[in-house]
């Protein structure tokens, strides 16, 4: 079973209703309020995820298009020659440096006061615009000492205004995705807590009550663990170890029902167990493999789950046999579309889901960036999937 005791991250998070640190703090010592997560109702952070490739593209592409548009309008209006190449270099240098610096500062700034978040979010691009201007020998160095401030002020204002527009754009985009995220959670509950799975599991337990009471008790414990996780917020990031153990508990119950028809092979020696991913991301894919690959066939079938790390990427591959006979009911691809949508919500363009059907095997490949938790909880071998 999964150990449901508080992990390092949960234990380090104080209770929001009664912060213990505030009780034990000496009189006169300021205690910072605990940082809340989005799932606890916290506001969206001001500084976007500048480490994400999707965010980088959404920042650099509009800036370059805007510079080209201004250059075209300036030339069309008959104005003096527009230093297009120089402006593009300065804008891209400022934007790239801002993204790198905000990527490093984001984890320390988000969760602080909103005024501080906005100061960092707007101040970093403005200050870097000044630094790039000083490097540019053709603008600042030729200006008189009294005119340096007048030469730099427009650049700082433009950099701050562009940063504000892009931050608001990214925030509104994230807000627009929230209905899809809520709908995804609803679909997950409807797809995963299916009545036939519950009834089949309970019938299996009833059949074991007299013949093997101990196994029946373990099955009920596994079933309770599964439904406890099902009812949690599926947007929460969890270690890969926990997700694998959840899949093993699910397969343990299914193996009691399908007996020798279900075989599972785990290839997880190179698995980064501390990698973070959305909760209930892999379990519906494993359930899909059982539901469409094992149940329709009367012969024995094997599901292969391979998890490995390649550089800063985590790769998960789930392979199941394709029955020769047509399925009794066609699938609606709800699980696949749900997982693909949640990958996009969590990792943007860095999360990928691909499927292929060849040589009688259906293959699902999931890839996402390797983001690890602070402390490793390696429990991958604490349960035997074939027990």
C-alpha cells in the first residue's frame, strides 16, 4: 500500500488555519504568513514560468513581430531611417536576459507581496534595458551627460510597458484555461471512478472473504487508497514514485479479477522517482491498457510499462496488446485527451503524448520535463504488482 503519512513537502507546509510558527514565535518577531498554493485558493503568481519553452516563445515572437510592425509603419509614413536591425538586437537581448533572470528569481518571488512581485517583474526588464543601452555604443555614449537620463527613460518605460502587457497576456491565457482544467478534473472523475470497476472489485472481495480473508482485506485497503487519491485535486503535482505505486495498486486489484490473463512487466530501473507530474496522469493510461488490451481477449496478455530519464526529460511508455477481435464497445479516447490536456496545462509545449498502433501492439508515449522534488522518497519496490 501507499504510505499516506505526510511527506517532506507536506510536513514542511504549516496549517493555514492555525500556523504553528505564529504560536511559538517570540513576541515582537514578525512571522511570515505561509505561502498558499493555487489549489488552496492562492492568487496567480505575477512572474510567469519563464523557464518554460512555451512562455519563451510567447514572449519573443510578439516582441519581434511588434518591432517589425513599427519599422514597417515608420518606413511607410516617410519617417527617417529606422534602425531595424539594431532595435531587434537590443529587444531580443533585453528579453532573453529578462527571461533568464526571472526564471531564476521566480521561485523566490512568487508567493511574496503582490507589490514586490510586480516590482521584480517590471523592474528586471527595465534595468536590463538600461544595461543593454549602455552596451550599445551608438545611443548612450553619444548623448550629453545631462541627456543620458532622457535617453534612457523612454527605453525603461517601453521595457516596463512591454513586460506588463506580456504578463497580463500570459495571466489571461492561464485564466482562460481554468474552465478546461475544471472540466478535465470532472472528466477524470467520471472516467476513472467507473461503476463497473467498483462493482467488479467488490465482487472480487466478496469471493475472497471465505477463501482468503487476508487477501480480501488487502484488496479493500488498496481500493480505499485508490479512491482516496481519486477524490484529491488532480492538479496537484506528486512524485513519480507515488504515481507508480498507485498504478501498481490498481493493477493488483485488476489481477485478482483477470487472474492469469493479465501480466505486467515493469522496466523502471532508470526511473527518476523524484520527478514531479500531475496526480493521476499515468493511472488512466494503465487502466486504458487493461480495459482495451486485456479485457476483450480470452488469452493471456502482457502490459509493459517503461519509465526512464534522458537528460532533463522523463519518458514513460505503456504498451499493451491489441485484441484480434473487434472491441465490444468503441472507446471515446477520453483518457488520452484528458492526459494530453493536463500535460499541456502543466508543462505547456514541453509535455507530449504520442500514440502508435503497429505489429499488434498499442503504444502510448508520454514525455515531460524533469522537475524534481526537494527530497527523494524512493519507494518503488515497496509493492509487488503480481502479489
